[in-house]
C-alpha cells in the first residue's frame, strides 16, 4: 500500500491545531471560573455570587512593620476588603514577592479580599512609570497565579495626573494586554485619570480600555475627594456615568474632606449602597499631620477610632450595616443566585410592568420572539431551568420545548431574545443574580448583558432584549413556581 505522507502530515497538523485551541479555551474557561470576574456592572466572586466591596485602604509601603496589626484590626471592623499600598521600587522601597505573599496570607487569615496596588506611579503621566508597575505584577506572577479568587490587581494608583482622557486610555490600552499576555487572569482595577478624580476619562474612553482586555474582566475606580465627590449631584452623576456604559465601578478611595474642600461622604456611602457599588475608605492610619483627619484609627490596633473611622464603621451605611464577608470565606456575598428546582416550571414576572415573560403568540418555531404579556397561566409563559455549568442555566419553554436565546449570538445592546432549539451555545445560558429583595437579573453568558423589557414598556407584547446592566426595574424578574 502506498502511504501518502503529505496527507498524514497535514492531518497531524490539523489535529495539533485543534488540540491547542481546545486546551487554550479550556484554560481560559478554568481561569475565568476560578476567580473574581466582571459581568456588566457587577463584580462576582468565584462562587458566582455578586460581591460588593466594603473596604479600607492600608498604606503598607510606608508602614511595613505595622501591617499585621493593622489588618487584624481592619477585619474586626466588619470590612470585607483591604486595599494594600505597595511599591515597585521606582519611588519607594520595593515590596518583594515574599512580602506580598505574606500580605495575601494575612488578608486570607482575616477573611479579607486583597486589592493590591502600586503607588509609585501616582500622578505621573509617564508611560514608563505605568510600565514599571505592569512589570512589577508580572514579576510577582509566581505568587499571584492561583489567588484569582482572593486578589484583585489595581494596576497603578492614580496613574495619569492630567485631566485628559486620551493619554490615560492609551496607557492602559497597552498595559492590560501586556498583563493578560503574561498569564495574569485576575480581575484588573483601573483608576480614573486626573489623580483618580477625573471620571470623565472612564466615561469617554472606558469602553475602549475595557475592550482591550481579552478576558473582559476589568473594572474601574474613582477616587472621590473634593473634585469627584464634593457634592451629591457630582457623586451621583459620576457613578451613573460609568454604570450607564455597562461598566463596573468602585470608589477606590474617599474621605470626609480633602486639601481643597469638603467631600460628601454621606452621599457616597448611601448612593453606592443603592446602586450596588463598592467602596474603600482612605485610610486606616498614617496620614501625617496635614491629613490626620483621614485617619480612621488613632492607633494601628483600632482601639481608638476617630470620627471618620466611626462614620465608616458604625454609620448608617458603614461596615456594620452593609458589609458581608466574601463567599469564599463563608460569607453570603452581596446577593447570591437563587436555588432552582430543576424539576419545576416557573413564571417570570417583570418588576417594572408586572407582566410575565412569554414566547409570543405561542410560537413553536425557531426564532419566535420573547415578549411580556399579562399573566395568563398558559404554558408559553412557563420556564424550566436546567443547570449547565459555573452557575448558569438553560431556560426551556414549556409550550415549545425550545430555550431562551440571544438572537445571532449578538453582544450589542438591544439584541432580541428569542427561543431556539437547544444547541448548547453560551448565548442560550443565563445566570440568575439576586437583587437582594426577591427579584433576579438574568445575565447572558455570551454577552454579559441582562434580560430587559425594551424601553421600560409596560404594554402587552413589548419585546424582550438584552441590555447592559443598569439596575433598572425592567431588568428584574420575580420567579414564581408553577404548581
């Protein structure tokens, strides 16, 4: 028999390519499932539960010998997160791998999520300063990989001091791919331009920055002092400006006042609670005489709180009222996924309209649209949930036997949701995320967007689409089991 070696070699190369792609996809999926991840405006932990950061900044790099005492005290306040100031050595004394590993261990011991940040590039417009921070993280890869479920990387504290969106965006559009290319799959946190106080940089260019992340796992941080958080309207418009883009945001630093004016800490704390946004107060201790009002404690052990500390810990929207320990440490998270009875059918009632999710006109054909309609009790308004993986479900209509599907696997706002024969696609998988009061968002696995009644309509027959998570009541659904 004559052997066609060229054909065998071609088949071998094809096998290698397919195997390599499969391994690559498998590795990325495993990584995404093993740590924090961003979906729409929400940060989720590795168990699939929404996680609302309630934390304290700690200036480790300047007070290296006080961190163990400070972190124990911070945990005792009820905080669930600590943001740790580190140095890459370009401006302050470098914190080496052994030190950072120990800090992560301390945070874990005290059930705190660690947000790690490099402080040397603060206020700098230099891309080399940002690159130094990026190289620092890459140099710590050996101690960071495997900690994606308890470490968030805040790339560089307040890099880019100028109030300009373009230079800020260009820097991070280079930094993020470099980190991902090096194999760091953690949730990344990016501070706004203008020393963290220019949220317009995120509003102008945040989408572009986010889209350079192949993992789509980047969130943004505003530092709310006198220029970004000076009054109620400013606080609300800055937060809403980012959320309305479908991006996740945290208040990475804020105080009760600052060098050039007052800060509306009351609105920051109340409005973030309303919007499900995280925050980290500045700071535990060590601010020096000029900024002593920003110290939360008079001593590292937390035996004597300042007025500012008392507000953060015991205030109406402080830790005692709003903080929940991370689910990986046994806490409940901000809001978990519903426990689904996979043997039952459910009606889904929209919060805004009070109407039920249905397959329009009892269609049984692929592509039949989903709509809302007054509750009729009919089978086309009943849905069974089947677990796929990582907290996602298929939603099968009782009348048609077909599943809820984002048409054409589109990822854009306004894409229609239809029903389609089950093909196992990620556009047919949905995560149910509790809003904490009996309603749930349904987030599509393929797009990261929420199931939405178009234009907040309250009319029978209104289209069901996907849209960036904006917290609207038209994106919230109550599940009622059908007897």
